[in-house]
């Protein structure tokens, strides 16, 4: 089988041939059919996420594929089942706990950019029938993160602010709309805002045109502010996100595209009796709850580009440009 490796932080991807893995007791051998990229994967490749736990490192955390073989005692799946791997392999349910750390694919554990991969059966979920492998590969990180950042905190009639048009924001758009919420989304690209509108966004704010985009959000809500912000930016956006909140609102902090938010004035949280809540993907239970939340999501509308396995470095390049809309996916064969 073939797999991609990073020899060290800052290194270029290289491909190698490796022996086919064999599932042990309680394990499942999966033929990987598609892998999705997250901004985290760029950070890891650039050396911005910390020292590698494994050298060389197989990158990427998100994949979908089909079950090829079962180890002794692995009875939750059958050959041919379509599955996705959980981002955290050791988080089944409940609150985040110390045992979860280090079980994240693509950093704490070896990742999934490989033609074959063995997983514990407890760390897999079945894909919804309506999803292709490419669509299913987008769920484990971006989908689960967006679900946990939105659905538990929304009621019909709430207003949500989403920053940018990456995978988390576009998933959050669909979850918010399914919850009966009104959605405001930001971008520096009017064409992206138009596409987001077709996916259900009620208002788009171009933050190049409106430097004080938080004030424009307040204008759009008649001065009230939004009930929830899905904060993917970090240092450069957090203060404005807090300013855009309604009294009693919440910021779901899920990313740091513009850096770690040190030295940020968060006094507005006190003034508004608001909440800042961190979201670190989620558990297998959360993944299953997300799959059951809506009958069907338009994930096809969230796919930016499909890149063949042989050209995997081009997927990283596409993400680096910032021109993507939604998810960049590497397909391992034509069936993706």
C-alpha cells in the first residue's frame, strides 16, 4: 500500500510503499477512499502545532472508507460497511477528559493519508447512506466541531454569526439553519458570500469593505447583536466577535486562523454577561448525534475541490491559498 509521510515539521509530503496492515483483536481494516483537510493539517505541516509525536508522521485526521477485514472479536461492523474514523480515537462519550489527549489522528496518533488503515472498532462510525466517501470524509473534524459549536446552544429565532467560509463555518451554517436560526456570515470575497447565501445565509458581510464588521453585524440586528458567534479567527477577531454579541450571548471558540488570542480584551464578556466556550471537536457520541440530527445535509455544496491521491500535495497548496470555499478532499480512487 501507499501512504504519505512528513519527516519533520516544515517538510514536504513524500509518498512511500509500506506493508499492508493486519487488524488485531477488536480492530478493523479500512480501505481509505477519501481524506479531508483541515487548517490544523497546515499548521502541523508548517511546524506551528508543536513537536511531532511520531517521526515520520502520517498526516491528516479525517477519512472515510470501507471495511475490508475484521480482527478477532470485532463484531460491530461487517465487510463492505462504509465508515468514517473519529477524530479522537479514545473519546467515546461525555466530557473531555485527560485520557483523550494524544488520541487525535494526524498528530497524537499516526494519521489517515494512506490507502489502508487499521482502527479500533470503537473509534469508527457508519456513514449516513446518502453521503459519498468524499462527503463523509469531511465529517470527523469540521462537521463534529460545527455541530458542537452550534446545535446545543441554539433555539429557533436565534441569530448566529459565522466567520469565513471554511469547512467549520459552512457546516455551522447548515446546522444553524436546521435549528431555525438566522445566519450572518463574513468573508473578504463577495462571490463567496453569494455562494453562502445560496446555502442559506441570510446576510453576508465583506470584512474588507466593512473594517468594523462587528458594527455592521450590530446594524443588521438593529443594535441587538447575535446570540452565538462561531469564532474561527482567533487573535485578530475575538474582540470584534464579543462586541457583536447580544447580552447573554455566547462565543464558541473553535479556531485560531489569525494566531493565539493573547492580549485580547475580553471585558465585553463581563459587560454582556456573555460566555466564551472552547470547542475541541467532540466524542464518538457527538458524531453519532450529528449524523442523527438532520435527515440530510447538503454536504456536496461544501466540497471545494477533489484531489487525486497521487497529487495529494496539491490539496495542501489549495488550502494554503485561502481561496477555497468549504472542504478540500483527497480521493483515493474514482469511487470517492
